[in-house]
C-alpha cells in the first residue's frame, strides 16, 4: 500500500476563512455575493473540483465548497427537500433549488457556512456587498 498525501480540509473558523480568502484571491471572477452557487453548465460542484469558468459563488458558497460539501444548483423549476436551521438552533425541512449536500444530507448553504465559520445567526454576512464580506472573512481569519 502506498501512502498518499492528502491536503486536509480547513477545520477551525480561522482556517476556513483563510482558505476562502485564498480561493477568492486565486479565482476572483468566481466570487459574487449575488449567488449562493450559480454553477455554469452543471448541476453540482464536488468539493474536489474547481468551479467552471462563468460560475459564481458567494462567501457562503465558497465556505461550503471548501469544507467538503457538494454544491447543488437545480434548474428554476426543480427543488429538493433540505434541512435549514432556525436562529434558535432548531432544524426544519424546506424546499430549495440551491443547497449543499454531503453523505446524503442536504443543507442550506448559509447554514453550512455559518457553522464552519463559527457564526451565530446574527453574525452572518450573506446579504452584504463583496468588500464587506471580504472584510468579515479577513477578521475571522486574523489577517
């Protein structure tokens, strides 16, 4: 058996935020705070794949992608049942056309990202402009 080197996924909020910033700096044309995950020419984006040219991921989308979740973007007339999280931590079922999936579990992208970045519901920054999102990510990353 041969040992293979595997790059570990970021685990702490600071490591996750730093990885997201690195990805955005490497592929700035993909970063867009107007889309959770708009995947050009495909329905899903596996964690080990790079987003296709023309795709768009917000800070939450990048976070979910880089922490091992497959991003799914269905057509406008399709939806799947996913799990969301209320501000109090209780879970609920909802329908979504864009979500994160891993090990058979489907979750809202914003909830996946909030957990990975260690954010409480009132601390998320999913509906802000790009400079504000980058500033928040830098603060979490400590850079």
